[in-house]
């Protein structure tokens, strides 16, 4: 650890050094917060820029304890730290935020579903499944397709399989991992409600957004969710704040929701800065990254107010091996108002390597611009700007769920 | 230098590790730009956060050359690098931005005044002075007070003396440094025009701001300058762009101006991110820090557009030795929309240790809130919120210059 001088602000350690840690690292200095990351190696996204990177293995309690020394709070850019490590930190008196009791519900999807059920939170139908008989039994109530999910370890569509036939389910069962089955929800739209909660119990809710996924990966986030009735938006915010309080979350909680048949169903939970909140860097008065830091340090929250009537974020996925830097010049020249965020990652096909944000009043124009920029960076063409728009949200007259 | 992986973006080295380098460091990762600082020691503001800090002496050409190895461009957070070091870099083929030929005019105020005169740029009357006879001779034309300025090395009001009598001038002459005399301009307002220029020759101009100084230190920046007639604002932007082009500036150029008798007079030049542009972090679509990085890398410029009708930035000066962190909690609780930027510096009285920004539509409200926040952080009270407002800008019917 380097010798430090100046004003010694509080020190937050983030386990993991991906893009979430990178963007949190960019936010921390403004409030005088010192920031440390635990990286697997120095090439990781946040390790490239952080002035206080420690290299270690998040699966090793001893590495976590060494990392936490001197930290006023320890938090996470992923949910993969094993329970033993979290317990070791808590037993050593480290302020682990969120704590292991809350994080458990992001690590064990079956425990999460049971807890949501106990709380009376609307969710898709689900059941643990061990073999094909369990899946076919479940399908009697839910119909096909059946969604199989890894109980732990999934992310970005990995660990989620939409099975249209018993044969497909049998293949997934053959992977030999713990699974749960969920009904396949024919949704009107996917939404995300992002909230933060502090140890003091203060809560704050961002405007509810619509997310647009393709091939299991979030491609676009529209903030606020266009056409979402105000009462449903408020319901989603209230639901997320309630879940945060009931689970004792400290920090951010992203609640991914299905809007189906005019009802909200909880899909997934994440307790960290979330892809559905990247738009807040420029689009909200306080970014999700600063908000998470405020939360884990028990500082008062910043305003989640929008800075523009409409904000569109588009993820940048790795494409071919073209020269990203040259493409960046073209994109910045073509659209001086587009905001680009690169994560310092090599462009493997389909990998999230950055995002772009457009802010203004005209949703169609913002989508065109953000999709064009992301597409050009990916492929050297603007082809993706012509994809069809996301489904419009309207209160459906009748449930549209699985037949 | 740490081993690096991921996408190897361009590398910018900034000589100096104060708050300007700190805020540039926060901006760099978004465009995938790698960022290195040359610090005197690891306690400096930017050295605390930068993942690639080198410790060295900017007065030593050998240190500069070692620092520049691998950099795609080298730039500066202050104007104190000696000419010999700049020449050494340029002779070694380093992209020094701005170059020594331009930087000279920020290091030698007499050379700057002569160059402005050659260009026909309106300036206060000036003359080099070596002794009291020179000063009294100058005062025959300019009247008293006479402003004496150090030809080099001044900043933040240091190196500037307003002399009301020959006795005061004699005292300053006794310091034994090279001086120039300038007329004391009875200005209506002080303005700043911030522009950027790229090697390609592209230019961009931010909205012109009003700056409010007290005791020689910039205390408030009002963006855009309230009440400034549009033609004068355009004149100021055009003047700054013309100076940037004529001097061959690469990067940002801040032109500090007096508005006096309805005319614009150039006061000072700075070729780096500038205190009068800190409001752009939240208040402009592209911050001055990102714009400077784009300029020195010859990337297309980002939009300088305002993100709110009015933006107020107030500098935070060191006050008493109260607990800044506790005060920060109170300020954030009192005003969830205020934006705070701390520089990681110990609070020596009068030292700039941060700034706060308020954005909205009502100038008086924004000033109240920003002054209250800065005052509370400094003193633990909001006393400074009741200071009188800055003078209103109106096209004066007649010159108000020195009697």
C-alpha cells in the first residue's frame, strides 16, 4: 500500500475488478472516497485504472481478510464470493455491504424464490428439479417452454435455458448442476427497478427503466420506461424498496421485472451496480456508482432525478477484430453528443466491452443514435440502428401468460 | 509499469498531479484512454487515485523523458515546466501538447502581452518595469492603482499586487523578481472563455462564464454568464478561438477577460483544464477534462452544450480544522442535488480543496445552495450563503476605467 497523505477519506474495498468496479473507481474520488479493488490480475478492467489494486483470489478467505485491512466497508462487483469468505470477513468485524445474509439471495436462486414467496412478492411459478420427471411434472402446470436455471453461478443469460421440449430439458439436466424450473413468462416488457438502501435505513429509488434483451443479453435500457403507467412505475419502485428492506440489503438492489398481463413479476435480483443503471452516469443527478458508495458508507443519498426527459443506454458488444480506436474517432465525429464508455477489455465476440448513452427528448432519435454508435464500434457499420423498436408498453386487457 | 492487458487504448501522460490531473484521471477511462501522472510524491491529489503514477521532478529533463516513454501525448496540469524540459521532450519526438511555442505565453506574461498586442487583441495597458521610475512613469498614463505582476510563476492571485501608492510599488520591486505593470481595470465583470483546439485544427467553445473573485481567488463561476449580451458572448468565444489558433494551442485554452465599459480585455491565458471550467463536469455534455484528452489525442470534440439552463460552481477553500467528513454528511443530507468534488487535500486555510456545483434554472437559488454547501464544508456554518450577489452585467453607457 502506497504511503498516503492529503485528506484521508474513507476507504471502500470492492471485491472484483470488472467494469462495475472500474466505473465505481471513476466515481469515488469526487466525494474524497479512497477506493481499492481485489483483482485476479492486473489486466482486469478496474485494475487497469485503480491506484490501489490488490491481486488475490476472492475464493480464499485469507486473501479477502488481507484485502479488507483498513477498509471502512467492503463491497462487491459480482455475487460469486463463497459464503465461507463472507463469514470470515464478518467474523473479523469487517463492514461487509451487503452482508452475507442478503447476498445469499443473489447466490442461490431457489432460496431467493422461496423468500419472495414468503414475502408475497409476485414471481413466475417455480420448482426445484432434479430429474426429467420433476420437469415434466412442473410443465403440467406451467406448460412449455420451461425455463431451467442454474441455482447458482449464472449471469448475462448464462445459466438460463429456455427448453421447448422434454429432450432439451434432458440435455440441460445432463450438465449435472443444481437447477430450478420456472414458467416461461410471455411478457409485454422487461423492466428494472433500481434502488439503494443504507445501514441507517434510508432508501432511494431511480426511475423505472425498460430493458431490451436479445439472445439473453441486455442490449438497450430506456429510462424512464416509455409508456409505463405511473402507478405501475410506483408499484415497481415500492416493491424494490420493500425487497431491499426485507432482505436487509445495504447498497444497490436491482430488481429485474417482467410486465405481463398488466402485472409485475420479479425475475432476478442483483445487489451491486447493475447494467440497467449505467444510464445514470450522465442521465441521473447521482450515478448508481456514487449512490452505491454512499450507501455502503452510510452517507445520505444523492438525488436520483433524471437530467434529461429520456435517456437511452446501449451495450457495446465485442464484434470483429477491427480497430476500435479508429472506429471511436468516426463515432465521436458523427455524433458529438453521444457518450461513450469503454471498459478496457479486448473485443471477444458477444462480450460486453462498453456502452454508449444518448440523452434528450425524442426516444426514437436517441435509440437510433445510440444503436448506430454501438453498431459502428462493433462492426464498422451502423446496421443495428435499423432494428425494430422495443414493444410498446400498454396495460393489456387480459393476462398474456403461458398458454 | 504494471503489466497491462485488455484493450490497450492510447496513453496520455500529464505532468503534475494536482486536482486538474485528478479530475482528468477520472475522465480518461470512459474513452478507453490510459492515463499516467508525474507526481512530486504519492500524497498529491492525482497520485492518490491514478493507477499509473510516476514520481519525479518536472524540472529535470531526464525525469520528463522517462515519464514520456510510451505516451501518445504528454500534457500538463500546470505551466511551470522549464523550457529546457519541454525542448528535450520535443527533440525526442514526444507529442508535447500544447507545445513549447504555445506554452511560452503562459510562462512569460510579458511575452504574452506583446503577442496579444501584435495580434491586435484588446488588453489592459502594460509595460515592463525595473524600478520605481518605470512604475511612476507608467502611472502617468494609467493612473493609480497600478497592478504589478510577476512575469512568471504566479497563480491564484499569487504574483499579482494591486499597488495604490508608490510606496506599495517600491515594496513589491524590493522582492527582486521580474515584473510588469498593468493598468488597474475597473471592470463590470470578469469573464472566462474556454475553448479547445486539436492538432487537426478543430475548435470548440464552451458557453462564456462569469467568474467572481474574492481576495484574488476565484470563488464562484456562473455558467452561462448571466445577463451577458449574446453578441459579447460570441465575441469572447471568437476571440478565444482566434488566440488558440494564432498561438498554436493544442488542448484547452482558458481566456480570462475583463468586461469594462462594454469592451472585452484579455487578462490571463491558461492552456490546461481551468478552474473556470469545473462546472462542465456535470454542466456540459462533455467535460473540460474529457475535451482536453480528446484534443491532445486529436480525437473529434464532444458537444460543449449546457445540460441545464444555469450552472453555478463554488470553490471550496480550506477553513478551520473541523471534521470534513462529518460536514460532508450534513451537506449531502441538506441538499441531495448538490454535486461535491473533493481533491484529497488537507484543509490549509484558503487552499482550494474542492468545489461544489449546483444545476437548475434559478440563479439566485443555485448560488445560495452552492455557497451554503461550500461554506458549511469550510466553517461548519452556512454564513457565506448571504454574501452579496455578483455585479450584474449590463452594457455600460460609458467606460468605467481608471480615473
